[in-house]
């Protein structure tokens, strides 16, 4: 081999490089790194790799001339140690007068391969139970489809497992799942593969069985899993439902999982807890879906009715304001908070006379307009209510008497500005009389309302269409 400079570089480099005779695949030259990797690197290159890979390496080298640069992974035995995983990259340089052979670069990828295997194992294994997960199970199921008919797929779902978590905690639930997985792996050992799809769902791929054998196997699994679990929290009883389908060509893995899953849901509705898939179950599932959809629609209707009833129980239908029951609850809550607040009681002047003159429909409309005027006038955080008859109330959190009087005066003016005709009232328009009360610490809800009523009577005695303020106990 010519090219002294390049040869010197290769002699000192860590790269494992070989020159192979294209006629007999014998090693004509090897770098020091190659000699270390291949245990001397003498003889035929296919003889230097693991026996199981020799034929593949020979075919790979013979095809290098027609394929240009190519790559192959193989195992290389190491005396006193495990095989090394090596990638071979070859290029035919037979026409080069300095080479006249196949140049093979050997890359030791053992560490990368081990890391990839470990990552692959993690990706394909359920971390909680150690069983295969969905990612790891699906390729096995696809392989079974290619070898069908014969294998049996069993879909398992723990019954009411949420109750275990709710009653005993998630740590106990995880313990039960691990125990179920261990029992499942033991009962199918040597005759199938178990996996956890997620949550409380497991699957088993069993070797070739007829229908009765498959049902018997499923019942055996159910019996083993049903053995009570004893924990510090108490004895936990676990039951499971099983759906069976037979692996046939023409069905994908997801199709088979759907079939077994459907059979499992059918099993939950029958005492034996085991069901075998048949096409009629598709119609049954569709009917069940329609039934569930109808129930969901009815449930939503009931929720809407309940919401309407709840709203009706808290809202005055004449004005749209919160009603007396809501006021009583809010007022009691505000009073218990122990923080300063004020209360307004708003009474429409001569409203009985108004109804006599203009009839009740006009009276209803006036109540609505007065309520709207009160709401428009109140501050953010204040809340107005229809208290009953021609009376309204307003709660003013964090407000002392002076602020309450100012708010009441704004309401009085806003109602008067509405200009609603009232021939039976002084001034010819609808007006209101308002009692404003600052609720002192220790005063009861009843005291507050009574003081406001007294203030309203004083306003009316003083000529109506005015505001009178008081403090509870004052």
C-alpha cells in the first residue's frame, strides 16, 4: 500500500480501518485500532465477526462494489468479554492503484447500542408494573396478526377501581395495580404475553386456543386476580371483566383492541364477567351509545331545569333583581363579617294609589324602571334587591352613614328624573322615600332592617321624596 503520509496517520489514529481483498474477502491490511478490535485482524473478515453475522458480512462486502459506500451492523466476539456491537462502513477502492481493495471502517457502537436498548426498554415498559406498555405491546400484536390465525387477545379492565383510589388512596391503588400485574404475568407465563395499556386496563396475548379454551383461560385469569389483597388500609377485593377476540389476518392491531375492548364492556353487563367478540356486538354498542346519548341529553335538560329553578328561587321575576330570600342571606353574611356597612330601604311613594290609577300592569312596569334606576346609580360592589311590594333594598359594604346618605340621594334624584307620571303624588311624578342606616358593630340583621323602616316612615312623615339617615341603636 503506497502513500506513506496517509499510512502514518492511520497507524497512529484511533480509527479501525481495514483493507479487504475483494476476491476472497481476506484482510490485507489493518490499522492498530482494527487489530485491537478484531483480535489481530488476520484471515477472512467474515470469520472475524460473530458466527451468526458471518454470512451477512460476506454478502455485504461482495455487494459493496455495486452499491458504492454502504453500511452494516454486526457483532464482534471479544475474548473474555461480551460481544461488541460494530457498524461496518465499506467502499470499493479496487480501481485506486494505492489501495486495490475494499476499504472497511469499523465503528464500535457498543455504548450507543446499549443506551439505545435501555431507552427502547424504557419506552416499551410500563414504569409502574414492569409489564410491556402499549408502545411495546402493539408490535407483538402486529406480529401475531402476520402469523394468524390462532392467537387470542384478552382485554381486561378492573371493575370500579376508582373506588380503591378514593377509599384507600393512590399509593394503595398503585400497590394493587402492581400486584395485579404480577399475578397476571405469573398466570400467563409460558403461554402468552401480558401488558398494561394504562390506568386499570391490561391485555393478554395468548398462544393458539379455541373458543372454549380461551374462555377457560380468561376465567382462570379472573379467579387469580380476584384473590383479596391485604394492605395496612384493610382488605381490598378486586374484580375484573374480560373481553376476548381472536387474532385473524386482515385486522390491524387497533381493530383487534377495539373488538376485545367492546367484548369487555359487554362482559361488564353479564354475571360471568367474560364475553367473546362477534359482529353483533357492534350493533349492541351502537344501541348503547344512542341510549347513553339520550341519557346525556336528558341529564343536560334536568341540569338546565335545576339552574332555572335555582335562579327563580333567588331572582324577582318582576324586576330581575335578587329577591328577598337572596337579600336576607347576603345581609346575614355581611352582618357576620363584622365589617362596617350601610343599608338603604327604598319605598315608592303612594304606590297603592298608583296601581289604582294606572292598573297593575303599569305598576309592574314602574317597579322594573325604578329597579333599573337604582342599579344604574349604585357603585361597583353595592347590590340592589327587590324587598317586596313597592320596597327595594341596597347593601353598601364598607360604607359609613355619610356615604350612604349620598348614595340614597343619588337614587332619589335618579327616580324623580325618570318622569313617570303619577297624578296621585305630589309633583305629579313617581318618587321614592329612602331610609339610610349605618349598621353599628353588634347590631343584628333585624335591628338594621327595623332602623331602615323607621327612617323611611320619618321620610314619609316629613313629606315624602326625601332621605332620612339613622344609625342602629341611635
